[in-house]
């Protein structure tokens, strides 16, 4: 199941392209830079909209776009 959410980028590591988003509904979710729309650079504090994807073994944010 995929659910649209909003949140703020909490951290991003450009060396491994992995970051965390703090969800508005609570909790953190991991993302990979390839999931950011238009290959924009994720920056801590950016507000984003994303989809929570639990189709793999690990919950992750996909289809991320800045808002």
C-alpha cells in the first residue's frame, strides 16, 4: 500500500545519498536521493511531499517532491 504524506527533511548524507524525513504524522522515514523529483538536492529543513512505500522489506519514502 502507498500513502501520500508530508514532512521535513531531517538529514541527508551526500556520500551515500541516504537521508531521513521527519513525517508530519510522527516518526522518521528513510529515503534515497534518486527518489527526489527532478534530481534536486535534498537539504535539511526542506518541506516535502512523498509516498510511503512498504512494498519491499523496508519502509521508505518514494516520489519525493519539494513543497
